[in-house]
């Protein structure tokens, strides 16, 4: 435990939803829900206006729609979120070499390692300046917690929401934690909380009073001892700059159960390709390929195959995933599929490429011939002929009306609102889904843009040097402007 509150925890406020409100003037100050929009979708983030109605992260979207039917339900735009996150992380790295990202919108920072004097007034000034810099560079708000331990810094940032800063002075931990519910402590989920409740333990103070021996009896040695230390406000975990991923995976939940074996195989191949993209983006390779299949009755199966060495070759991983799929009965219907790679390494074993070369070369013509129309050219034409899907919230560009975003689609029509982050709320127009003048677009800058910016390759946010002073955030209140991959 540190003698000064030099561990900082930053948590952006309702990150995905706040980014969408900043990008779409017509949604500022209104309830916004970002996540899966289908009947089996799950809420990723809800704006503070939507939370008033009881909408929360990880809630089924269908339930959220019942609670808040008038909210804007949008598909995630991870390209935008990653660009904003990169800018925020750059600001954190300017404070200290020890930055531990937890997700796109959340991170710990060791200010002491960055040379900040171990005094409350000094770390508070750094935290306040960070909040101003984030607002200037991204147009969004974040909450900051400062304490002498990671657990306490995270609790402080939660207490600071939205758009605030809370400092927990060393020596005040037990007084602060005492009245809080035991669920406040890390590692206490519903099952642990229920075990403690049955023992008459509801608050952090009651947890500490129960004593280590009783907690060990109830929860086991490791969990009980750790929980007792946290109840006393003790947490000596360091800020770790690099977290080594153990696996990389992707998965999709389908709106309608898949019963066609050919379609299931095609989806596994698509997921394998996405997994390889993430693997290569991380500069990694892996030895073990894993598939995940969730059936119509929610039963979940996993199958894995360990290769002779690490690889990032898409052919190898696709072939392994298909072999694993052959071991699973999918005739009853599949609601979720996933493909992952574990046993990660920083190199590939080249001889693995040769082992599937001949099979792949033989399979590719066969796969091309099986496409509608036959042959490679026919397959490409078939892909181009498929109806375009316009998901709510996604960027579009129209030859006449310029940039906008999809407000909704159905029955062969798509409705688009034409506005930009720096404009007034825009007009709505409806087009045929195959209108040749309408095409997918890219995220526009959240700050620093203008009519002359167009929709070129500009970043979605601007460097801090472009906006030295915090700009006024147009429209909406602080709570209106502001987590999983965080859901806060």
C-alpha cells in the first residue's frame, strides 16, 4: 500500500454511447443503446439517459427495448472506438511508462513511475489536466479515480461518474469501504455474494469483522484470504504495462438458429478468417485451434486441436476449424459459433504451411465451382448481387447529400439522417437499399472537423495539439455526453 494516491484509474463515461452521441447531433441528450440489435443481441453500452429506464450493459436487447422503446438502438462502430481509444491511451502514456489497459476505455496508470510527486495536490492536478486533455482531444468525458492501490482507484473512478474525479486519501480506506455492499470488492460475483449473505455478511465492514478464518471456511483459502485483505483496503497488485494475451478468439450469435450444415461450415470459415486477422494484428501466432458451438437448447460444446507448431496461416486454421466442426452434431440448430487460437507465440513454424498446401490448392477450385453461377467470376458476381445490409448507426455517404448515418432499414428501403459531428441535427431521407448513389462510409472526426473536412482518410479524433483548449460540447448536458470492449 502506498503512502500517496499515485495510482490513477481512468474510465471513459458510457464510452460507445457517448461516442455515438458526439458523432450524431440529433441523439445528444437522448437515450442511446449500442450493441447487438437483433432479437438475440446484447447491450454493450447504454447512455446515461437510457440507464434512467433501467437499461444496463449485458442486458438482452429485447429486454432493453421493452424498458426503453424510444431509445436509438445502434450497431457498434469499433473502427471509431479504437481510434478514440488510441488517442486516450497516448495521453496516458505521456503521464507514465506504466499504463495497464483493461479495455478500449479503461486503464490504470502508475503516476509515481512517471515522476509525479507523491503528494495529493500534485496527483489531483494531473488527474484534472488529464480530463481536460481527453475532452479537448476527443470531445468525450472520462472519470478519474486516484488512490494508493488499484482496487481503491477503480472504486474511486466509479464513484466519480460521470465526468468527475475522486481521490481516496491513504488511511481512509476502511472508513470509506465499510458501508459499501460486498459486491463492491473485486472478485465478488452473485454466487460469492449469496454465500456471504447466507452467513449474514452484506457490507465490506461486516466482511472485515467476520475475520479471515471465517471467510476461508466459507470461500476456501485463496478466495477467503484475498477477500479479507481487500475488505481491509489492502491491495498490493502493481500496475503492469504489458498484459500477455492467452488466446485470441471471435464469435457470433445468430438471429435464427442455423440448421443448414453448409451454412454452418461457411460461418466457421468466416470466423476463422476473422480470428486470423486479429491474430496477425497482434503480431502473434498460435498452436491450438478451438471452436465453440452453442446449440438451440443453450448447451455449449468446445473442441480443440493442437498443431505441430505455432502458425498464423489462414489455411491451416480454417482446415483445423472445419475438422473440429466435423466432430460436432449441429442438426438440431446452432445459435452461436466461435473460433479461437491459444498457445500464442511470437513466431510461426514455416513447415506447417507445406503440410496443407496441396489440399488447399485442390480445395480452392472446388469451393469456387460450388459458388452460385460456378467458377471464380461467377462467385464474385454473386457476392456483388447480394442485397446490402444497412445496420442502424453505421456511416454512409451519398453522392448528392454527403455523409450521414443509417437510422433504419427494412422492406427494401433504408432511412438515412444526414448530419456530421459539427453540424446541427440533420434531415432524414429514404432510399432504396440498392440505390447506387448510397454507399458505406467511414467515421468522421468527432472534434476539429468542418464542412470542408469531407469524408477522407482523416482520423475520427484529432491530436491534442490541434485542440489546446477544451471545446464546448454542443448540445446536451454532461450526463448526456457520457464500457465491454468496457460497458461503463
